[in-house]
C-alpha cells in the first residue's frame, strides 16, 4: 500500500511544489512507484512535471466532484518519472462546489483508494491556504511534510498549521502524523536562518529532517523547462539535496516498518 504524504504549509513560496516535484522524481529514480497529486489551482506542480495545464480535459477537480475516477484523470508515461494527477485553475471552483456535497473533506481519500495499491508513495502538493483542498489532502494522508524557510515569521505560521493538523486528526483522520519538517532555501551564511533552524530543532527534535535544502538556482530554473531538477542538472547542489532527502525518507520508513514487523513477531 502506498504511503500518502501531504506536502503542506499555508504560506506561499516556501518550497511545497519544488519539494513535491523533486522528491517524487528522486523516489522515481530510486525505482519507487510514485504518484503526485496537484491540489493547487495554480497548477505549478503540473507545469513543473512537463504537462501543459491549459490542455487538460480531466483533472483532480473532476475527481473531487465525482465526475471522473483517478484512473481516468491520471497521466502516465511522463518523462518526469512519476504519475501525475494534474490540476489547473478550474480547481479554484471546487472550494465552493464541494461545500454542498456529502463527505466534502474526504473525497480525495475515497478517490485515491482505487489506486493506493499501485504506488509506493503518493505526494499531495497542497495550496498555500488552510482551505478545503488542504483539508482534503490532510484527510487523505498518512502524514504531513512541512517545508519551511528559516525566517522570522516561520514558527508563528507553523502553529496555525499544527492546529489544523490536530483538528483533522480529531475529526477526520486519526492516523495523521507530522512526517517531518524540511528546511528549504537555506542559506547558512544568514545568522537568522541559523537561529530559526536551531529553534526548530529544539522544538521539533527528530521531526526535523537532517537533510537541508539549500537555496540553489538550478531548482528555481528547472520548472521553466518543465522538468524536475534531476532532468536539468543532476550534479547541482539542489538536486543532490533532494536525492539525499529521498534517501533519508526511505531509511526512516524502512526503519519504522521493520520496527512494526518486530513488534508483530
Ligand atoms: P510553494 O509551492 O510553497 O508556493 P515553490 O516550491 O513554488 O513554493 O517555491 C517558490 C519559488 O521559490 C519558486 O519560484 C521556486 O522555483 C523557488 N524555489 C523553491 N525552492 C528553492 C530553492 N531551494 N532554491 C532556490 N529557489 C527555490
Ligand atoms: Mg506550490
């Protein structure tokens, strides 16, 4: 069964999409079967995976509204190395249209059940808001990955997200965990970054990934070519960081599943 990770932070521009795309590609390169779900009406993950968002007849919008199955809307055979459930601006309407529908928070979870057995990882690239789309992501997920920039207001914003995660856990998805916090666009020459980073580790301990994503121009360029950085500049620091993050994720998950096996034995 797939492990489903929501990549979420209600702040925009913290690296959610960059992380979703490049982690999906890195795990794809490690021979894992990966699905990326674009949950943002901006469709950045869709474009960044090499798919033209303006030319789609079926997207995650149709899936959420029950007008298409995941399998019908899914894009496969892409050069990015993973499958994509795409999005475009039509998805902005879902927020309003979902309100009247039954099980509005759990429609993505129900829809994904159809394909869960076919992947090792499913990433949900959430929009920059704590809205119904993000709640659908959190309700469908096993865990949340939180990308963040180490700057002054970062920790403050985190408490709203943690509150939302608690609420979703209490009412909609008891299995939801915080998977980890990822430091993105990191600049070690910046004293404030180092301070915020230290506070983060103090507060969240092991939940903070050891891998740090540096600020790297190759990561910012890759979307303009419609490719993950792996297909743009494999040797770049940004690419190496996401490959290392994929390794860290795999190690953590292997460790926790062998722990579970031991407990069952
Ligand atoms: P979000 O999805 O959280 O809004 P994005 O992943 O789209 O954030 O990133 C915001 C902007 O920052 C994009 O232009 C992206 O290319 C750029 N970016 C993200 N991560 C990095 C990085 N590590 N180094 C340099 N630029 C980055
Ligand atoms: Mg984004």
